[in-house]
C-alpha cells in the first residue's frame, strides 16, 4: 500500500515579519482558549464554596464546555467553509473576550455555565480555522516549525496558565482569572482585525494535507480520544489529588502547579526539535511517560516528594501531545485540513469531556485517588493504538519537510 499525495495550494504573499506577529498572536490565543477551558480545574476549591456547589459540579464546567466544542466543531466548519479566515478568527476571539468576561461577572452557577458554553462555541470555530490559516501564511519548508510554535500555546495552557490562574485566584478572587483572560483576548482581537490577510479558506497555503490517508487518520483519532480522556481526569482534579491524597494545604496549590508548568514549558520547547522528523516516535515516548507518571502517582501519591515528581513528569509529557497530534493531522487529513482539524478538535474535546466526567464520577463514587490509575490505563490503550497505526499502515516520509520537498519537486 502506498501513501497518496496531493499538492497544497500556493502560499499567500504575506510579509514574513507580519506573519510572525500573527503567529505569536495566534499562539497566545490558543493558550487563552485552552486556559479558559481548563481554568476551573485549578480553581475547584475556590469556585465551589463561592457558587454553593460541590467540586464535582465545578468539574462539570469543563465537561459542558468540551461537549459544546465536540458537537459544534464539524457543523461550524461546514457552515463557514467559504468565509475568509480573518473574519472567522476575529469573530471567535472577540466573542470569547465578551463571554469570558461574562463568566467572571456571573452571580451563580447557572450563569457561569451559560457563559462558558458561549465561549465554547467560539472555541469550536476558532480551532477549525487557526491551524490551517496560520501555517498557510508561511512557505512549506518551515511549516513544521511553525506548527510546533503555534501549538506551544495549546500545550502550555494546562501546565502553565492554570497555575498562574490559580495563583491569581488565591491572591484575589477566582473571578479575576477570568477577567484577565478576557482582557488579553480583547488585545488579540485587535491584532487579528488589523493584520490577518483576507484569504478564502480554499486558497490558503495549508488547505490540504500532503499525504491524505483515511485509515491512518482514523487510528490517530482513536489515539487522540484515549490519551486526552486518560489525561484530563487528572488535569481536572489535580488540585484535589494533591490535597486529599498527598496532604498538601490549599495554599500550596499554585506553587505545586507551577512545578508542573515549568516541566511543561521544557517539554513544549523541546518537542519542536523532534516532531518534524520523529513525530511517531515522539508520540510513543510521550504516551509511555504519561502512563508511568500516572501509575506512579496512584502508587506513591501519599508521599509528597514523589507526588511532585510524578506531577512534573506528567506536565512534561502532556505538553508534547497536542502539537504532535496536530502535526500528524496536518500531514494525513483526508479532504480539507479545515475539516480534518474540525474532526480532530471534536475528538480532542470528546476526550476532555470524557476525562473530566470520568474524573468527577470516580471522585464522587470511589475517591479521587483512583483518577490517575484509570487515566494510566486509558493512555496505555492509546499507546497500543499508536503502535498498531505504525504496524498496519504505509510509512510516511521521515518529516513534514521531506514531504514538502517531495511535493515541490
């Protein structure tokens, strides 16, 4: 079986300094979207008493958000397939700024949930457009590196943004974290309106994948669902694990999550050096470390130092997963990359919803200590699926750079 190829549309003519500013703005925006989705996980013990709800109810703020992105991504991708990405991205970022501010001002749980569901609609459409539109601003020979840089924001939000939001919430009020995200989103809105070129989606430089392969794409979606489900139980309930199992006081949460965040920064920076040439191997290593980290946290979580070491391992490994998965989607997505990204985003958010809901169920019925053990089992299944993808599908070129050279020859 051979891998088919398709020639991507020509790259739009955009000044590279302008394109770089856009890239930074979009990386910040991905950071903010993932941050606002995950923020309740770091603020569980602050939001619950203020809103008069249990920590499991606060966890469902993550679940409901993810379900909207899951359901809305593909329909929104279809409905906006002819709209220039400048208008799609500016509309989604602007709506996110308004609805996130609403979350921070809402007086009760119902209104917080409603505001977050509106933000989720904006995120669903944002993910459809941002990766193909931004990578398409750059020539093919550098798109792998651009993809990694764009995904840094996505990777760092759970491991760096959540600790920062937790710290801000501890110092002031949990609402201040939402207000800060809203203010930064408003800045990104202005940048997109002023700088993003008006280009039809089909004319973008990354509108189609160089090696579309439907069967390989299906394997990747199964892997995505399993690894995200297996990781987001712990991401959502990490502060409760550290308090109830490891015995840390609530005041230590920001500092502990900063340890996770620092490890995540290191992972996100390093992964850009490897995913071009070793995307499959990078994913295998990341999944393996996630399994070890969560299993060890379950077994050794009562020991404070061991728990922090496991947390750092988890942060390092998970920060490499989103860019690696996204990079592989952009290589093999069948049809348009917009639709491939939409499907991938839906599956990713299925995993977020499933992971946070599973974590809430385990916490309520069994105890929060079971969350990392069950998560490790699901990530192990993701690793098996990744190995099966490599075994039962035709090999890809060694790197995206090699792929683009083939297409240009």
